[in-house]
């Protein structure tokens, strides 16, 4: 009697069972073999400088930076506290390591030098340095809600970070709030849980073990920006809603980089990632934009570290502080 072959539905079911079993065994084998997930939450997330540092000497990990750092009880690089003096305006500067003042002393940062310039011109204004190394706008929003809100600044200037545009497997907001939408959900689940996904990435992408890539790096198209335009708008909205409780205002700013400083006087600056977005957001919200990119053209490398063109030195921060001082005098009506 002839043996009948399984029907098409049954063959499909057998195939699915076999394929699933092979994938499951492969996943187990990779885990036992020590292959970790593609995404490690310890590499990107919520971090902040230590609290209560007193003249701590800091050294660069990749460049020969050597500077003194002090922080207050909240881990901010400022001597100001949440307590305010009645009638005294308070401005907070937020952003990444250039706002923080990586590589320079406590009194050489943009916040410290701007406060000193204003005092020289007869204006008593508290300028709080709330910059943090490596921060994106999503992290700025977290710090504002967790820490800076207690300081109730009248004006908070968020200097947009280029870290927003660096690309990672999981965006900052997805790390903390979960993925939005089916495609993002699949990508995040693969990155966080499947070792097979990580194994395949290792075969395909040469920079698979780099936590974040530069904005224009084409080596891995599966990545997303650390902060997308929609995520940035949502985080800034949350900051605005919170600041409105005490009458505070959120504004955007842009810091100069070595390319801006190298431009000749009057020359058009090259397009900056996120600038058109920031300008549109400022018009939409009716807030001033503190664009310091053209603060000091023609200075070039004189205003950045010779061994680290990504950070402005004390002279660069001083030049930027003069531009910010003039802008604040207008904004605050001093």
C-alpha cells in the first residue's frame, strides 16, 4: 500500500517546528558561548557628574586634558543652590561637554565667564552651569526634571548637542520609555534580547561593537539617531510644561565649533545638524534662539585645544561669553 506524503498544511507545520527548534538551539548555544545582546544599557543612559566634588583634578581618557573640577550637592558645576535671592534673575545653561567646560577650570566655563561679564557691566544675574559631558537633549530633559527644576531658573538655554545626531541601536527615549510603533518595537527587541541578531551584526558590520556612530557614518544603516526630531520636540515640551509652573522659559542655543571659528568674518557658516529644526522650533514657540556660532570668526584653532578640536579652551569660552552676555542683556532687558 503506498505511503501518503503529509498534506501541505502539515508539511508547513513540520517546517516551522524544525526552523523554530534550530533557531532556539542556536540562540541557546550563542548565549552559552558568551555572546551578549547587541544593546548594553550601561553604555548609554542617565549619568551625571559626582556630587560635592571639591577641586578634583581631572585627566582626559583619550586626550591629555588636565583641569580642576568642583560640583555642588546636586552634581552641577556651579556654586549656586536651589535657594534663590528675591529679585535676582537666574539663567541655566544646559547641554553637553562644551557647556560643562571639559578641559578648563571652574571659573573659565561659559556660565562662569558670562556671569562675570554681566557683573562687570553692573548686572547681578545668576548663571547656572548645568552642562554634562556626553549629554543628548533627552538626557538634558531628564536632568531638568530630576534636578534643575528645584532651581526654578527664569530662563533655561538648551544648547543643542551634536550627540543627538549620533546613531545608536536604541534611541535615548526608547531606552527609558520603550519603543513607539511596530518597527521600532521589533528593532529594540532584537537589539536587547536576541543573540542571533548580535551574531549576524558581527558578521556584517565592521563597527558593531561601537556604542554610537557619528551622524554621517554609513557603516550601519540599522541604527537610529540618539534623539530624533519628534523625540526632541516631546522632551522640550515636557521641559516647557514643567518650567511654566514657576513662570520659567525654555530656549534653544547653538555653541560654535572649530569650523565656525575658522570662518572668515562675514562668511556664511556651513549647515549644522539640527539648526533648521531649532530655528523652526524657536519660531513656533515664540522664544529667542541663542546662536553663538558666529561669536568669534577667524580664530580657528586658537580657541580650541590643540589636541582636541571638539572642545573650546578658556579663550574660546571667554569669546563666547561676550556674545552670550550681549544676548542676555537684550533678552532680560538689563
